[in-house]
């Protein structure tokens, strides 16, 4: 008889420990607990296991506490793919640019120093990066003014680059 | 015993977009993610995904309370998907325990709640071996202080199913502790 009673009480102990049992059932459980060592131990295990689990959760929370998303951005994996494509594009562009510059350098009367070549490559890369950033922003609402300023900045700062040409086209498309 | 009805207040009826609520309630979402045993990288991925969904659906919920419910639901689903992707809870548990061991500074101090690492390790593994739906229910109940009715809305199950899952989860944890002879 005691076994059956313990089983019935055990089914109520989670609700009892959470304070979710109606008063009448609560009193039945309390009366049983006074005389049953096994059920008291089980109640202790229920409470102790929850305490430890909550501590584990708090530790996990402390580990991710510093993660903060302030501005929604596209999924990092997609962004990485996009930037990988941009980076690959940049390398190809830089390669083509270098080759064409070497050919230009070889032409008599049209001399460019290595520093100038490097600066041109650097400017082209900066312009492409800015253009790519602006293109990422295009997918969001309410950023038209920012985009306009960004494209105009590319045109004004890096006028001789292909990115500046692209930026001019983008400005027209925004109108 | 937490006041489980405390979420229902006037503030919940205030008009707010999903993005605004997301930015204000990241800590609450982090509790769900931490409760499911995710690390910092997973947390960042999940929060980013939720933020993008919030941005795309910004005007979907007019009231703040509903917006928060929506965000919790998306976070819960994302966490569950993440676990499904991992397929094995055991593998995840080992990964977490390894990380803990590597990051551990050694012996616990006398004031550190007197919870020994063996109990923690045992329950840590048990927690991560739990059915993910049972685990999520426990997280929402005992780490996010939500009541059965609130959880039932988030998980699309009845309050009585919520209570069943809670009982099942608590029993598994308590019995595991009892089996090893650990007593309070």
C-alpha cells in the first residue's frame, strides 16, 4: 500500500516543489513527507538538481554575455561568401590592373613609378570595398540618403576608378 | 517561486516594432540560447538570424508583448533547429565539457555554492542528452521564468503538455542525481 502511495506522491512532487499544487493536495503531500524518508530524499533531489542546472545555465550565459547584436546584418555566412567573392574580384582586378600598368610602363614616354601603381591599386581597392558596403546596405529600407552620400563620396574621392563609374550609375538608379 | 504573470503589464501593450524590442530584449533571448547550451559563436549566429527576421517583419506585431513573444518563438525555433543540425546531444555535451575543462582554473573556492564539479558534470551531460523539446521547456520555465500558459503559446502545445514535459525533465535530472548517490 505504501508503494502505491509513494508513486502517487512522487507524481505530485514537481508541482509541489514549484508551489503549483492546490492547498488540499499540498497538505496531503506534506503529511506524507513527514513519514516517508524516500519521498523526502526524492524531493531533495528534485530541488538540488534544479539548483545545479540553473548554475550551469548561468555559467553558459556568462560565456555568451558579451555577444551583442546592435545593427541587424545579413547572415555572417552569407556575408563571408559575399566578401570572399568581392576579395576574389579585387585580386583579379588588381592583377589585371598591374599587368596593364606594366604594359603602360613599357610604353615610351608614359612612365609611372611603382609607388604610383601601388597607390592606384590601393585606391581602386578602397573604392570597390566602399561600393560593396553600399550594395549590402541597399537591401534595407530607409537608407537612401546614406547610400546617396556613400556613392557620391566614391565618385569624388576615387574619380578614376571603375567603382566610381559604377557609383554614378547607382546614383542615377536612386533618383 | 517567480511571479509568472509579471510579463503581462501595461508595457506589453505599448506599440513597438520587432527590431526595437529585439534590441531591448537581447538579454532575455540570450538566456534561452545559454539554456540550450550554445556557445558564443552559436549565440552570435542565432541572434543575427533573429535580428534579420525582426528587421524583415518589423511591423508584424503592433504590441510590445506580442513582439516579444514572436522574438522568443523565433529564437526557440532557431535553437531547436541548431540542435537538430548537430544531431547528437552527446557530441555537443562532450564538446561543451571539453571547453569547460580547458577553461577551468582548477579547484573551486570554499564559497562557490558548494556544488562539486562531479555533480555538475553529471547533470551537464544529462541536460544535453535530454530531448531538446523537454530541455527547451525547462529553460523557458526555470531560466526565463515563464508559466505553463506562456510556454504553451511559444511552443504551440497545451499547458498540460507543458506540465508533462516539465515533470518528465525534472524526474530525469533528479533520478540521475539519485542514482549516483548525490544528496542535498
